[in-house]
């Protein structure tokens, strides 16, 4: 599993953030986002979740094989059990790296990986101290990570757009009610943004600013638990 890792050179060990990518692939844009988190004092681990099918993939690269159709095929191949196994490998790595504080681990997932971040907090309640979903999809409903929400011990944070074709208001409202019912340590915030599929990219990307606006959001829930 090829993985991008960044952290401060001094002052370690540093609290760990598992950064789960969005659908277009692990690319320089996400590397830059990881570096920004790293400058705040985190050991950031950004794995290529598509490694089983493609060592390198960026739907925006212009490469003839890295198409929208290929992206959807790769995306569809992922599942919570696979990401759970991949996360076990990430734990094994940070457990052995003296620059990483393996006792303070959080995770963040963007878009397609929002539910994966949520699910990992439920799958590894003793290890994940905080988890953030940024514009995550499929967060609530049958077969969603919400079914395991009562198992999570870390804080759960959900950044959602007020208007989002992929995460409609009724889903977000249902998630918020359910998290309250099960007593989860969770917070849902709605951002004044409108997210729609881009026809020119076959729904692979969203309106400009989708990721940029809430980039600092995960730092808020993660910081109290990882510092």
C-alpha cells in the first residue's frame, strides 16, 4: 500500500492522523493538504486506497487509463472490511516509527472516505481518539457506519454542506438524531455550501471550494484528543 507520510522533523513523537483520500485519487493536492496538517504538529499518513487496482491514480491527470470510468470501478471495489484491514497495516507502521505517537491517533476522511473514517472509529474504539468526516457520503441508513456508532469512544465530527446531492439534509438530520440517541460523543456542523455533481467530470468532482473551505475543520475535534 503506497502511502504518503509527512510530519515535523523535530519535536516528536507527533500525534497521528490517518488521512483517507477522496475518490479522484491520492494526488499532489492531497499531499499539500497533508503537509498543511503536518505543519500543525501532526504525523500524517495518506494511503492510496486504490493500491489493489492501481499503484498511482489521479482522475484529473489526463492519463488515458485514468478515466472517470476507471475511478468508479476502483471506488466500487472498496469496502469497510478492506479499509479496516488497511488501517491495521497503518497501525502497524506507526507503532514502529519513533516519530509517531501511536497512543494518540485520529483519522479524517473526505467525500467517499467520510464513512470510512467514521467506520474506523467504530472498528478501533481503543485506538482512534477522534474521527472527522468532511462532506462524507453514506453516513446514515442501512449498512452505514452509523450502525456501529455506539462502539466509538473517540469524538466524532461531521462537516456537512447545507446543500449536497450526495449527502441530503434528511440523511444528515437522521444521523444527528441517531448519534444523540445512542449517546455518541459527536458533533455535526453544516457549512453554507452547495455541492452538486459536475457533468464535465461525470460527477467525479464538486464545485470549487468543496474541500478548501473546511480543511481546518478536522483540527478542531482532533486537537483536544491528540495533544
